[in-house]
């Protein structure tokens, strides 16, 4: 998994803990969760702090490999995971024990720690130490307030429909042809759309994000009121994910919104849809062997239907079309006959039982007929502009590779 390169800024206990985990993994480690992570699960009785790890070797970080993303150093997931022991609820107090850093005085964070202890059995001391090292991610807060999707379609489209991204998609396809073929056969998702998603999200792995995921999610969860509930839920999922994968939460890096890997899965999606494609015991979304089937699985679980088309330009006439045009992602509920009755017909054939009229707003509006697969793309990102960029990039990559 991608590892942040700024571990030095974390407090000494974190370096010692991470060192113990990594060294244990490299030497051979343990075969169960509890010996490897004794302080993550709440101990029986009162919560206690991690043992003194003085003298533990400094964290060992693998150098980046030019031809592939860095791999995780954690051990394979065991077949059985011990049930966490739930302890006494976290006390409500104005003077939290052991909690420091930028969020030490946030009552909401203390409540969150209590929830993770009560509902999921996390050790209080472990969480206090974890969050004490968190620094406010001001850049993440700024980006969350001005997302790219806020631009009009004519400004948004050129970001993704570039020669570099089209040629990069062909190259990625050529290098991962067997993986893509297998994913298409197993999940029924056309290869060009798997490639396009990874192209839009990370330029085929060139930009998987430089934000510390723990810091970004904490900042957005407690300093971004408009979507605080969403990001706190993702922070909860992220801590569960790090425990499942047995990787310290401080070392994940990703987007400003906490998305990770080639396909930029948020934590809840990571846990729900990621696939261990190479069966090595890890769900490593920085590795195409896991990332490609994971994206395909995401689409399949969200209604993708192979061979039914995605979207085509629309002819419009009369006045009826204006009342049925959609500018936000909605599950298609009309038929081509319904659209025709409102002055809308497809410029080329689209094979989809249910369709919608999509309006891409700009100086000159564009109208498209989107099918069920178009809606499936919006389950990845709820923006019709995003879904259209993925669709058009997929079509251009396919044309460049096959000539049609």
C-alpha cells in the first residue's frame, strides 16, 4: 500500500509502534491479530496505554519501485479475527486523558473516540495517541470547499480528455491486458471503462494523492461542517480498514477527501468492494492486480449491465424536453418511447431498458441520453459531468487502441 513519506513528523510513540509492526512483518511476524496489534483492541477491564517499546528498531520503509506502486508491508489477513473486547465507555470530560495535538479540545473527537471504543472495541489509549499526532490539513479543507465538479462542462471536459490521458490509457490497457480481460469476463464490465476510471482518478497511478488520509479525514470530519457527518463515517471506516489490513492508520496516503489507490476508493468502498485479485492475503489498491478487479466489482455491484450502452448524444425538439432534463444523477426511469413523446430521440442507437435525458450545462448546453450504465458510473462519483468524462475518455481510448 502507498506509504506517506513524512513519518518523521509523527510523535515518537508512533514511530516505535510502526517500527514494531513493520519489523515483525519482515521477520515473519505472528499468525494472529492480537500479538501483532495488542494495543489496537481494548484490553479487558480499564483501557491501558501501549507497552514501552524503547529500543525498537526504527520503521523500515521499502523504497519506491519505478515500475509499480509501493507494496504494503503488512502480513496476510488471518482466517479468523478475535472478537474485540468492549470496555467502559469513554468518559465525558473537558480534560481528555492523553489527547493532544490540533484536535485535543474538540468534544466531537472525544465522542468519536468513545464510539470507536464502544461499538468497535478500539483501545482508547491507542486512539488518543493516534489522534494526538494529527495535524489540520488546511489544503484538504480548501479543496473540499471548491471541488472540480463545480466547473461548467466545457471547462471540466478538457481536464480529462487530453492526448496524454488517451495515450496513457492505451498503454495501461496494453500493459494490463490479461487482468482487464479477466475482469471483463468475471464482472461483465467493458475494459475501456475500467481503464477510463483509473485514468480519470489517478492518471493510471501517476497521481494517487499526497495527503495523509488520517489527517485529511479528521480535518474534514471535524472542521468541515457541511459534510462532517459523511467524513466522520469515512473516518470510522478508515480505522476499521487499517485494523483489518493490519497497517498503522498513519501511513496511508491518498486524495484530499481520503480516497486511496489507483481507483481512489474511499474507505467504505475499500472495505465493501476491494478484491484481493492476486490472492496474496492483501487488498492492495495500489497494485493493478487488485485495483482492476476491485473497480470492476464496484461497477457490477452497482448495476452495470454488459453490452447495454452508456450514453449517446440526443436530438431535441419542441418544449417538452426541458421539463424532463436531469442535471444531477438520478436512476433512469423512462423509456426511449417516453423521451420521444417529449421531443427527444437518440442520435445513435442505445440499448438500455431505462434511460434519462442528461443536460450538461454551459454557455451552450449539451443533451445526452444516458442509460443504466451511465447511472452506474455516477455511483462512483455522483456527478453527471464526471460520468460523462469517464464515458468519453473510455470511447476515445478504445478508438485509439482499435481504430473504431
